[in-house]
């Protein structure tokens, strides 16, 4: 990997973390939701994709199994997620939002979307389209690299 590639990845990681933290803070998510940023991310994954296994959550969120297990446990204590065993295979575990979890996300989404839109308001529609295209292209390249490794 070249120095330029390493610098680009560092910049992507830093920018992404900063953007998420800024949006989270700007809309008062910690106070409003009683959740951390990663916990909100986990709940958004479940909201968008439906029940997922802990492994799928790890893959989607780029975190380790112990991190996901801890987040799930804390969210379960808050009554926001539940663990479900598949009736067809009791070994398989899926994590899903509870009714309270769905209600919490639905209440938070408008605030989150408004804050995210404000952060992106300096970008033209063409800029947002180009950025989305480039990030999707990067994701595809990473996925292709991962499958061939």
C-alpha cells in the first residue's frame, strides 16, 4: 500500500468518525436517546435491515464480536432490542428491535436526518452524487479484495 493510499484511508476514517460524532452531538442524540453513537448505529442497522445475527452486525458495523455482544446487552437492558432464536434452528440467533426500539428510532430519525442534512448542505446535489459514487466504488473494491484474499 502506498503512502498516498494510507493517507486516504486515514482521512476517510477520521472524516467518517468526525461526521458521525458531529451529527450525533448536534442533534442532541446522547441526551435525547440515552444511547451512544455505536448503539444508535446498531439500532439503525436493525431498523433498515430487520433482524440480524450478531455476526452480520459485526460485519455491517466493522466491530468485534465482544463489542457487539456488549452493545446488544446494554440495549436489551434498555428494552430496545431482543434476542430471538430461530424455530427452524435453535442454534441461530437473530437480534431484532422491540416495539419500544422501533418507537425510539422512529422518534429520533427526523432529528438525525435534519442534522445530517445540515452537515451536507454545503455540498451541491452533484457533489453528493459524486461522493456517493466514489464511496460505493471504494466499497466494491474492498469487497472484491476481501473475496479474493
